[in-house]
């Protein structure tokens, strides 16, 4: 194991706990046209009954619930996790992931000068919707259409009942409650060369978001499906929906090797369609000044159960004797779906715990949804980024990518994406729900000579391949392959 990437445990015995996917359940009202188009899905609904879904746009941090007796994925070095994945297999996955990052930073993979103009259309949530998926789509759209470029990109925005004011880049709004809306959405998508579908179970209508299939059945142009969640133990219907999405797409993108391997090992999919392209991030020009000020630990993102902030507070309590005491900033509002369901109960619980642990002078909550510039400034001021997530399932994290591209040392729980990206020395991994382990890792980063600098240097090495221009080039390459293949077919 790399000397700078470690699994720290508090030494306490930890029970074996198992997890199953949970989150906001999609609408039970399935569009009428699905009854004829998907008899298998309808039959399975009657056989299995209602099933939960998971989605960062439906709930934060890949929210999970504890289920006794279920099986969860192995995580290297974390006490209580079943060791189903070999050390050699994990090492191979991490090596392959780092090679993919190195490959996309190679100028040889960039789009050639004078490439044919391509029009893209995204099917996704989109700002002003406040979720990670919307933010991802907005950033990738901008990266595919830089100033001075010839390509163009539009959006078919997925909305609930509410419609937003028209925007120049939004060509249609798909209301998930509208049974006739999927035909119109497909018509809008067909007016472009390539569709980029952002897939999450929770953002589409129907059971496990199966209504997305009604759109894909009507799309006549090549589709790139970007999978933001690939479950280890999906329900039969969740597996069926994802397999049909993959079958309908010409190319499929996962953002980690873990997600790629889960697809191959647990789903009936065509391996030739699969590519690994990292989640992108913007170049962050803001850097913290080096002085003797209080050090800042930062966690950000939409808040809700599963984010793990309560365990971070326990870790901060372990640092109470450090002088000067570090400051812990928790930035982000409660997730809109969580707020609609539970109000501000999670945030108020964190405030109460802060008081109980006597950390009011240490912890600062900033309950706002930040725009890109404000977020970059906040990240730039941080000395270390903390990701205390509880999820075993999370195969991609935009927050993690933002931290690494900003050259920040990271302390993270060992969720799959963190294990892959931090394994070469950019971070320290800790077990989930282990406050003392979080505190021990933070203490090392803040006090051990040279450690933070070496972690930052490794993050700087990884950063070029993770920035949006490099990531967008990979999507352009996929689009060119799909369009050239289609031209061969139609021209034969």
C-alpha cells in the first residue's frame, strides 16, 4: 500500500453492517405508453411490488439505509467488510483508472483541428435545479462548446411539476408527470447529432425511472449514456432498467473503474460499448495563502442523511487540544428533496451535536447553494478537504474531483471512487462512521511535516486529466466514433 494512502482505524471492534440502495422513490405513475412498450417491466412490477431507487438528485451522497443480512461490496482494509475483491484486483482497477486519467491528458487524444461540427443534446436535470447531476451537465455542456468552437449543445431538461423560465440552451422541458411528454422529448433530441443521457434511477418517471425507456425507444440518433450510479446489488427491476438503457445506447460511460467492473460482473451488457471517463472539474485558480492562520477543513455539498457530517464532528472533537484549533466549514444547503420530506431536521441535528461537543467556536455552517466562483474561492481557502460519506455504493463524486483538481489534500471514507482516485497518495482513507479515525487522519495532515505538501503534489499530478477540457475531448471522441459508424451503416 502506498505510504501516503492509508486506512486508519480507531481500533474499536466494528460490527458487520450491510447496505441496500435507498433514496427518494420515483413516481409510481408510469406513462401509459409503457404498458405496451415494456411488458416485461410491467410484469415484474406486479411480481416484486414497489422498489426503492437511489439518485444524487433524489437524495445526497448516494443515501443508503441499513439492512440486516444483505451483502455489501468489499472495501480494502476496512474492518467488518467481506473480502470479496482481491488485493491484486483492486490494484489492477486503480492502475487502469490512473492510466485512463493519463490517457485523456495526452494531446494525441484531443479532437483534430478542423473537426466536423457536431450538435449535442443532453437529457438531464439542469440549473436552476440544484443537484450534482444538473451541475455536471452544465459544466460538460460548456466544455463541449468553448468560445470560438463550432460545436453546439442544447438540453432537454428534466423537471418535476414545475416549469422553469425559458433559457437559450434549453430546447425542451420534460415533465416526469406528463405521460405524453416523452414523445415530445424524443422529438427534440432527434433534432441533434448525438444525445448525451445522464442516467439516474430517481430523476425519471415510472418505477425505478423506467420511463426513460419510453424516450430511448423513440430516439433515432446515437446515444451516449452516462451512468452516475451502478448498484452492486440491484433489484431485478433496477437491473432490467439499466440493462435496457445500455442496450439502447451506442456508447456507455462510467466515471470509475469500479462502476465499469460492476457493470461487467453484475449486468448483461455489451463490454465493447463501455468507456471510463472521469468526472470533470474546472481549473481552480484560487489558492490558500501560506501563513500561521488557523487551518481550514472543508466539507461541501447538499446536506442530508448519509453525508456523514455527524462523524466528522466527532473527529473534530479529537482535535480540541491542537493550537491553534482548526476551523471546520460545512458549506451547502439541505438537499431540496430532503427538505421537502424532513424539513431541516438533519441540519438542526448537526447544530445540536456541535453544541454538545463544545465545538461552536470550531464549526461554521454556511447554508447556501454556491455558484461556481464562490465555490472555487471557498475550496481555495481550504487546507484539507474532508469527505465523511457513509455510502458503500458511490462510484463517482464531483466533490472529490473538485478537491483533487484544486490540489487539496483529502481525508475520505473508503467509498469506491475515493479508493481509486486517492490510492496513489493524494489522500488518506478512513473507515465509515469512525469519528476517531477521521480525527487521527486530520491530525496527521495538519501536523506531520511534509505530508500535506506531498499529497498536494500528487493531486497536482492527477489534475490535468480530470479537468473539463480533457474530459470533453473524450466525449467528442466517442461522438465521432458513433457518428462515423452510423455513416458507414447508412451509406452501405
